[in-house]
């Protein structure tokens, strides 16, 4: 085996799950569940092997050489184009894979956590219908996500971006016979399309500005174009790309799809809405950090939206009773933390929290699935309690993840969260204050969830209680592995102020542009003192919040109800999620319905105005108008397009008959024509040539 075999084979990493998806969706119906499990899990297992092999070989290289780009073929050779600075470029988008420290972190997270979720799914989905279809969608999602993070250019990244959007729609709406699930899938699809419209506009504007979308060329092209920091074009590009990120990563105002996405199976929530797809926006902005550092206004918008989203979502998590919805709002809040880091220029801290969050949030979702599995589908925490000794592996691993997300040292969440808070304190203290309060709220609502679910008196209905059991090993082993990662996963970035070396930041340094340093040059001793103080107050607020949750939900259990009654409108506002869904329905959904109703009434009004009063006449006339519109406008435009293609393809269709005898005849005629042309041009007679 060549010394860098895995680096040369990175193009196979997304290909394995694609092969699994093709197998499942084409012949999966004919396979047994065991065969489906082997193909579905095995394909991702091969991706894990090749991904971590490539990561190890990349680390073995010198820091300056840690970049591998493999171009498979030319994909969009658009040719010569003019750009804004007046340069002429030859644009050619390639289908290529790029492995550098940033994409190495992402493929490690996507394949590693994705593999554990696939294993977990073999137990969780064992008795569900459409088993093969589920794994087909899951494998297709893995392919799309790996294309997204390995793409060597922004256009190919967008292909993976749209692919994960499609798979999200399919997986959220997996239980398509349930209206709430199908509605949630459609909602996710529509909201993400709004964000994607901004993304593609930013993509086109970037292409027009610098003439390339290749990641290794974007930075040099911007510098060659003479763009200054704060340039309006760069600001517009960054803001448009951020619009795409707000949709995919569920930030204000496009976050509304993610809580409803909990209608999908729990492994879907863990894979898509905790560890991978929703972090795509964070990855994309980090990958495009050179553009954002030329656009400080856009960075300010990223930081502000991230901070506001973090505290906004956390406030709704305080009062939710569905165990998965609490985790959904927690995910939105933690994503806000990541965007806060990106907005203050701490790109490394944002990616670090992305990685640690993948460990403990995937564990929390899978743990909630194990609880739901034990309680025969129950998700309301008010009908749980006293489960600690009944499902001990689930309970203990869930507790580990809860401590991690609460930022208690030395678990992973403490290291990555405090890196974000430190960076935001040095850049924008007001945003640090929002992040600090959010940290306390996070610890409170997460331990509220733990105490209501695993401690106190049992509120489980009697007919469910005697069925409570621990999940099978296919579900508990992934929980144990993720629990270990939730403890030690942050140690690779242990800060220097606490005696560490922060290997994670050093590893990512070559990928992060340095056009705008965020953390001011502070003397090292002073910086360390500040770090200690920030860590101390952060841990203190977490511990106080945990104590309050213990006091309210295990000792003085009447207090939450009393506070809810006394708060009046505030509690209802939080419980009803600030009525944002109702506002969106009133502004957009219902107005669209009204438009359709108005158009129908307009048709009837015209007929009545002409003196047609009979109900039968109105009905027939309205029906005729509707039929005309459908047949000649809607179907007509589509059929016209098809007819144009049919007409212009006529010569080709005449040749491509599918008959071998016709092809043989055409070959003979072609040879004769060529021979005749040759003889005429050269003047050689057939007799002389045959001699």
C-alpha cells in the first residue's frame, strides 16, 4: 500500500455511502433487515476507515503541506468571463475534493458520529416499516454532507448543501402518513429554500467579483482584485452567504423549521439536527473566512444574530415539556454560540464548539430516543420521572452529556464554550454578557430535563411502567462511546492559560486568514488573569443554575407552577414560542391562501358582473376558467418547453433508433462518404488505391 494511500483516496469517502444509498433505494425492498443493516452501516464504516486514515496521514505532514486536492474531472467549463476589477478569467468549476485541517475536522465528525448513529438506528428502527428506505435516505444524507465538506469549490459545496436539504425533507417526513411529520418536512424544505436563495446570489456575486469559486484561489483573487477591508461588494457577498447560513443552521429569523423537525425519527434528530447538517452554515462561513474578514459589517451581523439567537432559543427551552423539543431549542441556542464565535473572528473556537457539540448533543438526542424507546413512545417529561435505576446506562450517559453542555470542567463543553466567551469578551463585552446569561439558562433547562426525567417521583402511566427496559446493546454502545468523547473530546483544545497547548487551534491555523485580529494584543499575564476570572464566573453561573433546577424540580416542586402563574403573560409568551409561527402564518401562509381565494372570487365576480346569476352558470364558468388556466398556462408552458426540445432533437432521434442494423448501415455510409471525400481531395483514383 502506498505511503499516502488514504490521502489519494479521499474521493472514495463520500462514494461508499452513495453506493449504500443506491443499493437501498433500488433493491432494498428485497433485502432482509439484517442485510440492510450490513450495507447501510458497513458503507459508512468504510467511510470512517478511509476518513481517519486520511486524517492520520495529513497530520503526519508538515503544517505547511497539510493540503491535498484531488480533481476528478472538469465539471462546469464556462470559459472566458469578465470580473468587476476588469480582469478576464477563464472559469472552470471542477468536481474535486479538498482535504485540509478544516475539512479533516469535519469528515472526522461527520463519519465518526454518523457511524455511531447508524449503529444506533439498527436497534431504534428495528420494528419500523420502511427500514430499507430509512437507511437509504440516511446513506444519501451522508454522501451529500461529505460532498459538502470535501468540495474544493463553492459551487460543488452548494451541490452538497442542496443534497442535505433534500435528505432533511425526506427524513423529517419519514413517517409521511402522519400529517404533522409531512408538514414538518415541507416546512423545513421551504424555509431552507429562502436561505438558499441568498446563498446562491452570494455565490454568483462572488464569481462576478473575482472570477473563481475555488477555495485555494479565493484569497489570492481578492487580494489581486485590490478589494479593501469594508468593500461594499465583499460586504454584500458575505451578508448573502450568511442568509444561506441562517436557513441551514437555524438562526433568527429562519430557525422555525428546526423545532418542528423533531417529528422525524430520533436518529434523524441526532444526525441532521445536532451533529451535521445544521452545522453546515458554521462550516461554510469558516471556509469563507477570508471573505468575511474583508467585511467587518457582515461579521458584526453574524455575531449579533448569533448572540440574540442563543439567548432567544434558550428562553424557549426553559418551559418546553417535550424532551426532544427542549433539545431542539438547545441546538438552536448552541448554534447561536458558534455564530457568535465566528462573528467576533474566533473561527477556530466556533469550529471547536461545533466538534464538541456534535459529541454531547448527539448523545443527548440518542439518549432521549432511548428514553422514548423505554417508555413506548412517550415524549412528555411530565409523564416521566424516577428512571435513573430502570435504564441506568441511558441515565448515566445522559447525565455526562448534560454536564458537558452545561460547561462544567473538565468536560468538553467547558473548554469550547469558554473559548467562545473569552473571545467575545475581548471583542464585544455586551455580546459576552448575552453569552454568559445564556450559559446559565442552558445549565438550568438541561438539568430541569434531567431531574424531571430521571429523578423524583414516577409519573409514568401504570400501563407503560411495567414495560420500561434498557435499550439493546446496538443502542447503548454508541451512547457509551459518545459519553467518553463528551468528557475527553475537548482536551485537544485545552487552553494555554490552564497549562495546555491548544493543539486544535494550532492545527487549524493554516486555514484561517489573519486579515483582522479580533483579540487585542494584551500582555500574557493579564490575558491569563482575565481567562481565569471569566472561567470562574462561567462555571459559577452554571453551578448556581444547576442548584436552582435541583431546588425547583426536586425539593420545592410547587415553585415552578407558582412562578408560571405569577409571571402571567411572560410564561405564555415563552410557552407559545413568542407566537412567531402564528405571526409567520398570518403574514405569509394565510396571505398566500387569501390570494388564491381572491383570484377564485375574482373569476366569479366577473361572471356575476356580466349578469350571469345562476349558480350552475357560475360553477361551470369558474370551472372553465380554472381548466383554461391549468391546461393552457400551467401545462401549456411545460408542454411547450418539451415540444421545443422534441423538435430540435429530431435529427438526433432519427439516428439514435436503437437498432444495430441501422447503426451498421450508418457506419458503412460514413466510411463511403469519407472515402469519396478523400479520393476527391487527393485526386487518387479508386483503381490506383486498390492496386
